[in-house]
């Protein structure tokens, strides 16, 4: 009886070396039990990073924001730069999990779980920066829209209030999306862990009693589709809103309509680069070559290439528009960017984000994991400096020459910026030890389904 | 009626065997069928005759609630203390669209998650009577409940597809 006729062509090419469903479980769930030496080394470094963050931030909380280099005229510096950097990193996770899901991109399955986790932890990291930048972090609840004691409400025309809405919504929705997708895979971890262990109890609680019935899968699939459909416009809106923090003001170098698409493209560009930077060591340490094939990296590299071209176009467009506007302050800011005090930051940005990604036109580069790893680190550095250039150069030379000034990040700021990388990797490393870091169910979905062995029919040769 | 029911659970290695078992059971008039799978398998859904899920209602209602909340909140707070800021109108609708949009997405997502938990009947972490740990690994399952006199027939149908494992369930309640 051949009632199920669909054949192997579904995606054999995606994971040609994976032969059965149980093999997927064995391979991926093994990651949860054997951390290995490298995991402990990286985890130790992250904990040290958190220590640095706690020390630097604690010092700043006790002694005041004067410990940072922020002053008139540059009131936004390394903190806001790194905030935008991490919000940008977050975006590719949602791109891979939601947008590519809607586009039915077959290559997303093995990377999307880790990318989604990266999104959640990157927003958690970004979320620290408004608190750090506040100085008096204990007043952080002032950010939320409620009336003060004289019943005066916040001003909803302000992009900073929009930002609160955008970032908190983004954090909530991406966490829900991430946790919902995890439920069936946690159930798999539950079924495979030894009874009575702490792990088994943890997975029993967090799997919520998932059994994989037709009814559960049916509703799950629909909910996943709707969440993806909601997350797609959300992800585009969040970095647009972040860009409007700048573009809605009249500061030269910020007041441009291209900012929203420019920032969204930059976010995806840096985020996909970060996914590669994270996945290359994971693939190596946990031996996931079967699941993360060259094909996956090639697809991500193409995504970087496309968004990189958009970003580079936006750079050139900004310079052109500054010249074409005929506005003196606008022209001067862009001249100062290239040849002024911060020339080095601008040239790092142009070289890392504009020139280095050109190498991705070559298939040999896209197919070399080592080359991609190095290249994406350059892109991450370049994208941090992009935000630094936008924020600092514009603020340091605004309209009145009398008010110009130079900003230099202080040791406290550098400690906090480096420390939050530890914070991010702390959560990410815990995640790959505690929760299935590759989506088991979705990999199984693209494997050829097991069919009854055919009654023997000898083919004459 | 359902108290007199008993159940039988079969685990299969092969997808086509699972689908055939479900189709055969439905042809013979068994309706209380629960299928298990390690991933969303649309052949099984077709065999069980699924169409739409009520989740979409939750998403729609959530989105509309969020939109109404966001818009009324921004409009109300602007009207509550009319203060001209930056020469903009008191009701700066284009600016209010952004919080409204974010609230639409937020409520839509929250309602979707509530809806999916409600419809999937979870959280439910009690000991699972009808289950095989292999269902999250590589096996498919078919569970059917029937009155005691028809159970033998259901069992024969399930057995004819060559199950890897067959379990009888004394309680026979509709667990799915």
C-alpha cells in the first residue's frame, strides 16, 4: 500500500550524512552531557568577564557616571554604541527563525535554534545598557510609561519612548518564540535522560508534559506560523525604531531618512556574522559537521554579502547626500569622519564592512569555514565601529564650533563593554549545555521519512 | 460511555505503516484516535482529517486588543494633560502608530501562546499513561480507544501494520 508517496527529495541534500531520527537525538543530546575542556575554558572566561562587568559597573554606581568619558557635547558614547551593536546582533536570529521560516528556506533548520538563543541573550545584553547609561540605575523603572505624581504622562512623540516599547516587545516575543520552539525538543531530552536525575526533573517541568500527539503538533505548527508572521514585521520595526533614536533629531550626520533601512540591513549583516562566529567553534567542539554543512555556511555568507552591499551603499549614499545637501554642518561632519580626529574609526568601519566582505563573492572563501570565521570577526569589529562613528563623530562636531569636543572612552567604559561580552557568552554557553541547541524536530522534518522495506523486486541488470 | 472504553497503543518504526493504520481505523469507524510523532508530520494530519486550528482566532483577537490598547493609551494620555510638545498636534497620530504597532505585536504573540497552550492541553506534567519515550526519538504511535467489545478489532488492525511495540491501556480514557 503506497499511501505515503512523498519521497526522499524533500531535503536529502541538507543533511546527507544523517540516516535516522534516533541518530539526530543521540548526536544532539550528547552535547548536553559532555561539555569537554574547551567549554570549561570558555565558560571560565565568560565568568571572568561578568566579574569585570560587576566591578566596573559597581564602581560606576558607587562613584557616579563621571567615571565614564561622557560629557558635553558627547553624551552618548561607548554605552549607546554597544547597545545598538547588541540589538543589531539580535536581529539575525529572528531573521533566520521567522523570516526564513516564512520563506521556507530549507537550510535554516540546523542553525535557527542557536541563532534564536543568540537573539534572546543579545537583547538581554543590550537591555543592560540603558540601565548602565542611566547612571542612577535604580531609577530604571522611570523608563516605563506611567504617570508621575502630578498625572503627567510620558511624551509618546519621543523616539526614546518608542524604543522602550520596541525593545521590551522584541525581548518578550523573541523569548516566547524561542521557548515555544524548545518544548518538543526538551521533551526529547526528558525521554532520554536517566530517571530520577535532576536533569530529568528539570526537563519534565520545562517540557510542560509534551507528548507529540497529532493535536499538539497541529496547534503547535499553527502557533509557530503566526508567531513567525508577527515576529517578521517586529524585527524590521525594532531596528528602525533604534535608528529613529538618531534620525528623529536634527544632529548633522543623523538626520537622514535612509537610517531605518540602513540600520536594519546593518543589523542583519552583523547578526549573521555573529551567528557564523558562534557556530564555527560549536561545530568544531561538539563535532556537528553532519548538521552544519558547508552548504549552511555558504547560505549565511550569501546573506552577509547581500546585506553588506546594502550597508556599503548606505555609507556611500550618506557621503553623497552630505555633499549634495549643501549644508555646512552636514558636510563638515562627514569630512571630519574621514579625515578628522576619529578618522581611524571610520576607516576601520569602511574597510571591515565595505571592503573585506567583497571576498565573499568567491565561492572558495564562502566554502572555507576558517576563512568565514576570521572574516566574520572583522565584520563584528567593523559594525561596532560603525555605531561608534555614527554616534561620536556627529555629537562631537555639532553646529556651533564653540561647543565642539572630543570624547574618549574611559577605562570603566571599556571594562563594561568587554564585560558584557562575558555576560552574553555566559548565557549562551549555559544554553548549549542545558537545552537542545539544534532543533531536533525540525531536522527530522527535513530527513527522508522511514518507509517499510519494499518487498524485494530484483531489477535485471 | 467513555468509562467503559479501553485503549490500545501501537508504536511504529515506519511512517507509511502509521498512516495506513490510521486510515484503516477510520475506515472501520474508530474515531477516538491519537497519533504520536517526533515532528509535525502532515501525512498524519491529513489522515486524521485536520483542517484549521482555532489558534488563528487567538492571534487575531490578541492583535486587535493590542492595537486598541496601544492607540487608546497614547490618545488618552495625550488628551489627559494636553501639552503641546515641539509644536506638534496634541494627537500626533503618526507618532502614536509606533507604540500601537508594538502593542499589536506584543498582545498578538501573548494571546497566541496562551491559545496554543490551551489547545495543546499543556502544561500537564502528571505521569503519562499512554506514551512511549521513543515518540520523541524516532517512532510514530497510534492510540485508539474503543468499547471493550470492539477493542479486539482495533488491535487486529494495529497489529496488521507490524508495530514495534503494542501496549494495552486499562483506563481507556481519551488521553489525547
